[in-house]
C-alpha cells in the first residue's frame, strides 16, 4: 500500500501540487470574512449562567461598563485646593467621554444636609473658587467618613481618588439581522472601546501636563476590553513574522539549502493560510487566544517537512536521483507523518471540551491546519523541492554522532532507565504545588498599561474585584418598606464583615443618610425611617434634587421594586471570590423569604469559567490519552507498541507540570489545556522513532539493539531539529504580553524539550526490554 501510494504521489506530483495550491486559495478566501472580536464576553457561551445573571443586572440598572481614571498626588493627600481643582475639572471633562451616561467622583458626590426644614442636595465641591480652608476641611471630613465614598471613590488614607465614567455602549450584534446589518453593528461596537480609551488616554496626558504633581492611570471594563484588542493586534503583527524568522534561520542552519528552505516556507505558509481561512468559512472571529493559530500551525508543519526532507537530502547525498530519494523518503515517512498528524489533530480537538469558545476555536482551527499541512507535505512539497533541490548536503557526521549516542544508550540501558524513572518521580512530586487560579488581571504581563493601572489600584485604592447582588421585594415602591430595608441593612453589614471586602454600596446607606439630614443632621438619626411613606417621601425629595445623570438608577430599578448591592473586594483568589459569593447567596436564602438570585459580575464570571474550564480540560486530557492510544493502536496494529509509546508521551507532560509547579505554580485555563495539546504533539517523536525501529525489526530483520541504532541514524537528528523548531515556535509565544498565550507557550515548550530527553533516554531501554522475541522477515 505504501509503495502504491508513493508511486501515485510521485507520478501525479505536479498536478497534485497545483490542486493543493488551488484548494489552499479557496480555503484562504475565507479570510475576507474574518473580524477581530475583543469583548471580554467572547470567553463565555451565550447561555453561561454567570453571563446571563450579569446581563440581567446590566439591563435592570445603570450599566457597569465603565472607564475609571485613578489619580494620586506624588506628595501629600488629595485635600488641597490644587488637587481638588484637578479632580473637579477632570470630572467635568469626563462628561465629554464618548457614550457617557454618568460620571462620579468625590467632587460631584451629592451631599445632603439640613437647611431648616428643607433638604439641601448639592455637589460636595460646587466650584474651585469656593475651596477655602474651611471648605477643604469640610470636604475632607465628609469624603473620609461617608460610607458611599470610602474605598470606592477615595482611599481610606485620603491620598488616592477615582473618577468613574459609566458608559452606554452601542448594542451588541443582533444575530437575527442580515449580514450587512450585523457587520455595521459589529463595526460600531468594536470601535466604541478604542474610542473611549483614546479619550481617557488623551485626558490623562492633558491633566498630567497641567498637574505634573499627579500620577494618573486608566482602568475599567473599556480598558480591559481594549487591552484584549491591542494584545491580539500586537500578537498578529509580531509573533507570526518573528516565528517565520526563527524557522528561516533554523532551516538554513540545518539544511544549508536555499531550495529546501523555500519549499518548506511555501508549505507552512499555505498551511497557515488554510487554517486561518477556515475560521472565516466557519464563522469564527479572531481573538486574543485563536490569534496564535498560525504560529502553532506553521511550527507543526515544519516538523512534517523536516522528516520528509532529511531523508530526501540524505538520499541525494548517497547518489540517488531526486525521484529515487523522494520515493525512499515517502516510503519511510508516509505512515509516521499521517499518524502523527492525526494524533496532533486529536490533541487539539480535545479543546472542544473547553467551555470557553476561544479555546474551542483554537483547537478546531489548528486541527484543520495540521491536517492540511500533512496533505501539503505529500502533495506540494515533493514537487517543489524536487525542482529546487537536486543535490544532497546532509553531512554524514550527524549520522555518526547519532550512531555513537545509540551505542551509548544500548550499553547503558539500565542506568538510563533508572535515571529517567527517578527524574520523572522527582519532578512529578512537585505537581501538587500548582494552584488553580484564573485571574483576568494576570492575563497581561507586567508593563502592559492595564496591568500597571490595576496594580496601582491594588496598592493605593484596593477595591479591584466586585460582586453585584439584586434583591427584589416584589411590588412597586416596596424598597421603602422598613422590613425590607432592615433586611437590606443586615445583609450589607454581613457583607462588610466578610474577609477582603472593602466597600459595600447599598441603597440603605442612602436612605439612612437622608433620614439623618431630614432630622437636623443629628447622627442619632442615621437609621432606617420607621414608616414606609416617610422613606418614600425622603427618596422623592432627594431624586427631585439630583442633577441629570446622577439619579439612583444605579441602585434602584424603574418601579423601585428591586435594589442592587455592590460589593468591592481586595485582590483575592478565584476560589475565595466564589466562596464569598456562595456564602452571601446562602445568607440571603436563609434570611430573606423571597426568591433570590446569586451574585454576578465580570470578576465572578471569570472566576467561575476558570475553575469550570480547568475541570473540563481534565476530561479533555483523559480523552486525549484514550484517543491518541487508540489511533496508534490502529495504525501500528500492535497493542504492545501502543502502550510502549504512551510511556514517553504522557509522563513528560506530568513532569513538565511538576516543573511548572516548582517554578511558577499558577495554572490558568490556558495552562490547563496544555496537557491535551502537548500530548498530541509529543506522540510525533515516539511514533517516528518506533516506526523506524519496527521497520528495522520487521523488514530488515535486525535485533532490538541493531534496530535502535537504525532508528537513531535515520530519524535521530530529525527529531532533534523538530524538537528545537517546536520549542522555538511555542517559545515565541512567550514574547506575547498576553499571559494566556505566553504561559501556555512556555509550558508547551518545556514539555516538548523534556519529552525529547525522556524519549532518548527511556524509549530505547523499554523497547529492548519488551521486544526480545525473534522477528521474521516480512
């Protein structure tokens, strides 16, 4: 069968080359339908419960989409005329932000106080000209004692302030509309976050120029969304060219043949085009995760080419004609390339176990690219390389070096086996040190502006994560009911007592403050009014006094039958955040008779998806082991070889995770996917080695020891080259400032390097140990 297929490939090689290029062009035509999607919601399925709960709160109350501007004087605190003037002017300027619907700061906080029998509601700072020493002292006193401000709009030490801009962004794409309408809606929404962030950056530049004594940063939902966008664009524009440069240098060093290098680059370019184009045909967007597909595909495609070309060049060096040399290379590599391509695709397809769409898209796009790279290796590569490269220059000393290593490992098989096992046990022992955590803040490397702004906030204004709860009392205006307000007050105090909580925003604080103001600002009246009509009256008077854009819609729904409670926390792990949300929900179920919804927020959404995705990828890893083993079993038609192959495939992945636990210790949802991805790739080395070993045993009738020599001489140097290429390819991903890509690239590169060392040390002893029976010539 191999002989007939080889003859077919060579007889029709020119037509097959033309056909493969045409099909690549057709697949590549899908690129025209690609678009960049950077919204944080891309990480969630539309029916994800946390997303649904978050959207419900967004639809009921003022949207939490925002741009936050943090500022801190380099010396002293906020409470002097110059800094308060800067905050006042920045607050006024922020009303010009695109899509703005509300701006909050300490200067426009709607302070209430008694004015005879009337309620006075006004900005805490009416105008910079009014900032006398007495007024500044009053502003400081109120800002640092008012529960609605402390650790939300101003730090407890009075040295850091926040100007928060709530946004009403363009609506999301209506997927029931026609394609042109969807395209226009998408373009408008995609442009909104960059427009908002550009305004924020310009404002920071302007105010820092006017007030150089201030340190300023921007954060918020628009900032993180735009950071996803910018990261994807940077990776697309830098990683792929960098990877091509790395591969070009490696191929030149290894092959020393321009024709061979050109042929290989053509194949990997076509494979990458097909992978990315397939996304357009399927309807996938490009995002921060699947943007690394071309880099992965071209890396794996190089490995197929290296195996085919190394034997071809050696054949030319042995005075074979190009046709004879390519025929020998195809016969030798046909089965292992097909098998390794399938196992690699299986590994990536297990990303379909992920509950996060970008990882599913990455897996499917890469699987398509890997299989198309295999097709191109058999159809396009032989035709091109036979035209461009007709003389071999594979130096014999590479074979001699591998022969010497084979002699050493055969002679020291027992020592190699023991050292390998002890090394594996040692590294795997560190595996429990890995902690499952998926913090969106850590998605970006230090030095990225968003990461810097969050770390600034963690240090000086510690509220960085949030949970929002909604309590529904069932009837219009029932939020004024004293019993409901009492429950709300109890829940607020419960939340304030929880670890890591730094701020609780609740309507009950507003109504208690109004009750105090309506009773001559007597602190004794900072309590819930005794009658519902009194609370409703206070609320009406207050809302009628509020300026446009600063109403209570951020805390009350339209008919005042429900209220939102916002919890701001310090930096905490995902498990701690989930635990806080669950304890709070349990308190509500125990103490509030009406049905209650669980808490929700962007922070909580990522906390849940991180934990759930890691669990789902564990199932993906199990499926990868089973799928790869069955594939090898069917292809090799040997249960023994299938089991032998899994020892040097699965164990290096566990060793790599152990080393990761020792060096890093943090496992996010991208790192969790590495086991499935790497398992499919690691099989390549084992399959190529075993296929050459079996060929020596079954066709040439060699002993196990001689077959080990044959395998190393025929594939050893190619395995080293492909490992270096793979390690460099995934290593290139570490240059990404998006940590999901950088960390998964680093761990995959580590796994691949460990696997080669492990293969070279443990696979030969195992084969010699379990393959002692005589073999007849086939």
